[in-house]
């Protein structure tokens, strides 16, 4: 009696094992592709990233120019030209 119950249960479990093996096989096959694409993505710069970087550089240059102008104006106010 127990054998009659265990045989159908074994058939059901076999599908689980096959499904797990198939998922693992797919994961193993796709892993190198995922790693390679992540490496390429880390090395390359997209156009939007390049634009953001350039914008940051321009803002920093503008801030430095404004700071330098304020310092020059401050020094000029402290030391008026001789007449």
C-alpha cells in the first residue's frame, strides 16, 4: 500500500528536481554574459553621463571664477589706488 502512494509522489518530486537543474543550468550559462556586460558598463560612459560630468566641470569653473572675482574686488576695496 505504501509503495502505491510513494510511486506517484516520486514522480511529482522528479519534476521539481528537473526544474531546479534547468534553472541552475540557465543561471550558469548566463552568468558570464552578465559579468561581461557589467564590466563593459563600468568601463564605458554613456552620453548622459558625459553630459553630467561636463556640466559639473562647468559649474565648478563658474564657482571658482566668481570666488576669484570676489577676492579681487575685496582686495581692491582694501587697497585703493594711489592718486
